[in-house]
């Protein structure tokens, strides 16, 4: 019997390795985590680790992408459309994600984390734009999605600098009228 990526055993093993990584990253800096640490924590051998991931950096990227994807719960936003509830939910999810990383593998990996956040936000915003106006220019919507994703990521970075002044919800609600006006005038 051949295994493939949809085999439940493969999925469980992959999840076990990712969960072990998340657990280890709570106790050690990312730069100090080795494949040996991961295989011992997950109770798998090195070959199993390398079947699922190219290296520890591939694991970092995939684990962070999965955690963010779960936090974002993309389907719920697509059903809501462009509204304040959607923007607040997305902003809360990415600020929660960044807060959870601040005690883990954040140092030295800001670029990877930023790219993961921006990429996932871009997909969400593009889907929202396509749903709102499916006949509009695709390139324009992709560009708008990229701008919104970079803008929201930038706002989350700025919020972290001023987090004692506002909750994430209060912070994003300050700018939503401007975002909403611009989007509603363009779509």
C-alpha cells in the first residue's frame, strides 16, 4: 500500500511534528531547536521528519502558515464580505498570532513571519474582492489585495508599538471608515 499526502497516518504524523515544534518553541529559541530535538519530541525518526519537511526552516514556515490559517479562519471572513466585523476579526487574528510569537521564534525571523502574514492576508482580501465584484478587473483586485495585506500588516506592527494605548479592535476601528470609504468607492 503506497502512502500519499492525504493518508490519515501521514496527516497525523505531520501534525505531530508541527505540534512538537510549537511545544519546543515555547521552551527554546528557534535558532536552538535541532532536528534531533524535534524527532525526540515527536518520537519519530529523522527519515520521517525529512519525508514531511525539507529542513527546519521549511517546518518553521509551514507550521507558522498553518497556525495563522487556523487563527484567521478564512471561510468565516469570506461569508461576511468587506465590513467592520471582518476587518476587526482579521486584525485581531494577526495581532494574536504576532503576540503568541513574541515569546517564541520571532527574533531574527521577522521577514519570514511578515511574508507569511502578508501572503495569507492577500489571499483573503483577493477572495473578498472577487466575491464583492466578480466581473471587475482581476489585476486591479490583486493589486488592491496586496495593498490591503501590506497595509494591515503594517498597522499590526504599528499597533504593537502603541499596544498599551489601544486594544487591537479599538486601533483598527479608528481607520476602518477610511478603508471602507476607499473600498466602497472602488468596488
